[in-house]
C-alpha cells in the first residue's frame, strides 16, 4: 500500500468533526459563583462558573450527540461518566463510543466505523491515562510529569502536556463537553492548547464566547477560529455547526441508548510457514554504509545443496516487515505467501524488514532511501553461498516494481523481473486519478472545496512548502517519486518482464497501467508478457466485493494460488531452475 496524500476528500465526512469542538477557557475555578457576574457596564459576563469533575455528571450518566452532514446522518458519539476509580482516590473515569457511517459504493451501505475510548482524569480534570481503540488499531496514553506518552504497541511517542491543557479524541464530543464543563466560561476571547488523543499534533485554538440573552446567562455561543459555532447551556453542548462543511452535531431529544457492542481491538499478526514446507530459514543482516539504518532479514533455502537461483521480493511503498505485515492498522499484505511459494518452487529467497519494522532500525522514509535498501538486499542475496549470482529474479509489487526495474538495469545477473500491479504512468497521474476517485464519495456541494484542497496539497508535496503536518513524514518520499519516469525505467534494462495485474485493483488502474507498461516495453523492444487476473485485488487476493482499504484488513483473504502458480512457473522458465552444475563466482562482495 502506498501513502495516498490526495485522498483527503475521502475523509471529508469525518475530518471536519475532528476539527470541531473547542475546549473553553483554561482557568480552573476555585469555587462556584452564586449569581450571574456582570461587567463594568452591567453586562452579564459569566456563562458558566465551572464545576468539579465528580459534580458534572451522575455516575452512569450517558450523553449522546448525533452527527449530520447535508441533512444526512453520518455518525453518533456517546459519552458516559463511569464514576470514581476504585482504589485510586481523586481519579475519575470517563468512557466514549463512536460510530461513523462512511459513504458506500454502488448504492451499498458501508460498514460502520466504530471505536471506543477511556480516559482517567484527576480532580482538576487533567489527564492521567487512557486509550483509544478500534478493530484496526489501539493507542494508549499516560501522563508522566509534563509529558504525555503515547504507544501503539510498535511505535512510541511523547508530547508536552501541561495542567489545564484541553484534550479530545477523534469525534469524541463528550471530551469537548467535559472541557467546557470543567472551566469557568466568561464572555470574550478564549484561547487554549488542544491535545489530540488520536495521534495528531497539538493545536492552538482561539474562540469568542458571547451571551446572546442576559436573561439566560447559562446559554452561550462559542465561535472558533476554525469556523465552528457551538451552542452551550450550563456548560453542556447543545449544538455544533460547521457551516463550510454543512455539518451539524446536536443532542437528540430521544437519545439512543449506550451501545451494546464492544471493541476487541486490533488482531495480532503472526507468521507460520505453510504446512509441509520444505524450505529452511536463516537470519541475515543487510550490510550498509555508515549512517544507514541497520536492516535485518532472512534467507529461505530449498532442500538440497544448491547453488539455487535467487529471488528477491521488493514490496510496495507502505512500510512493512519481512512477512508483509504492516500497520497500524494491522494488515497482512500477503508478501510471505509469495516468498514462501518462491522458496517451495526452488528459489533461494531473501526477504527483509523495512526501516522501522520488525528487527530493522528506524530511518528516514524516502523513495531513494528505500531504493538503497533494495540494493543492500540484492547485494546480501548475491553473496549467500547457496545462491547462483548469475540466476537472479526480482519480483516488485506496486512501486516496488519500479525499484526492481532500477536494480535489473544495474545488475546483469538479473535474468527476469516480475511486475505485480506496478504503476505504468508517472506518479503524479496516479495521485490525481486517486484524488478524482476519492471525490466521488464527497457530497456534491463540497467537491469544489475538496478538489481545491487536493490541488493545494499536491503542490505543497511537490515543492516541499506548506506541507500539512499530518503528511510531513511522507513529503520527501512523494517529492522523490514524482521525479521517477516509468519510460526511463523500462528503457534502462533488458531482462524479460512479466506484468501481472488484478482486475479489482483500485490503487492503480487495472487496465491503463499494465497497458502503459506493455506499450513502453514494445517501444523499447523489450520482451514482456501481460497476465491479467480476474477478480483479484491489488494484493492478488480474490475479491468478490469492491476492493477498499478496509477490505485489506480481512485476515481470512489470502493470495490466490493460481496466481502464485503462474508467477513461479514463469520465473522458473527464465532461470531453468534447479542446482547449477558448479558454483558461480559471487558478485557484490
């Protein structure tokens, strides 16, 4: 899977919700006021005096907020005060449940996106610990001094957290209401630092609070710097409007009950060799230059003495470990099924953990960096005693196909290249096509603004200027890959090509991209063969439905055996597999 920086429009239905809902004035009250306060000219200035944590709600009390866009329901957000924490004096627990309804395709409703969360706060309302959980990912957090420590299991991070900071998880309107209820709210300008509990960067917010009717000082209107209008009554949210996105959030007259569903959390992916596997596995390190991150992997060896033809799988752009496990959310991209099949067919196979995954060290994520890692992997494969360095095949999936073409042009020992769902067009065209497809899921009245956002984002990624914070880690990778020419890659080598494409692929065009690759190969008189596989997705897994990122999470789906058979048979035919008569002199030492 590749990063899709232009797919912002696909998230427009819910992204606006994460930007709503301010935190209120950060001054914690020391005592409650008995009557409305007035300014020097007799105007009522106090909307809400604030309340202690354990006085805001009754234990077990549930708050419900419905979310609408363009008059249609898009989700529900629940909050519940669980009460004091047993055995922890001065600690209080709050729970949330979120259910979002993304747009479906072809008239079919999409599965709801559900998440649950919990926070424990102290008597001042400051965070102590908590979690956010869905079936795809889990994020835990805990305050230690002036730092809030986050962990997703594999990754850890920390941000500064100060007493009085506001906080909110994605679409957790209850957190927003809690922030208002705890704080003294006065008419005038408000400002606060908002900490995201869903992994986003902290945000500095400003807002203006007005009291429309002095006769009812408990009612107030808050207008934020992001275009939200929030109506409060006695420190509680009654309505939120985001006019630019046609979003409205309100408390229903007859709220639905606390949901009965529970979130088990993301699955734990584990690798096991296929039943009856004949190959063995040996750990290897991938030597690199000084300053490059340490990379780890393993070599799969068929039975026998060899030397064997060697195979290297270069996966797509999304970071993954040697087995093709990526995330969060945890997803099995199927790489281990392909490499296992190659080893069972008689190849000595090298597979490795990408930067920051498995046993490999962290390192900057860039296309050129990944290309150098691929070179390290090939050099490591070439010097294995069991490998014939003159019978090497490369298998590239997605943009990994572009890396395979580069390596094949650099090493004459590469006898064949299999391109699996590889792009045939420049990457900017791929991004624009993905953006256009994403726009179809956006309400018509919002598409013009969403398209402008896409174009602005693309230009920022191309120039490196004004890149949105959430895309900063991908900016260098995008900027580098935008410079790659598929035509130059095809022209750079002579090894035969096997171009495989599933018809249910939504990441590349299942018709246009393979045809572009064939056209480029024909123009350069390079031997190429195209195989299209009906009803297989980008991962070459059978797909009876519409392929979506959510479908990738279905761990029961595996790489198609017929595809694996055709792949291994073609590669075997290119190297005349089997032990070579005598070991060849290794290259790359």
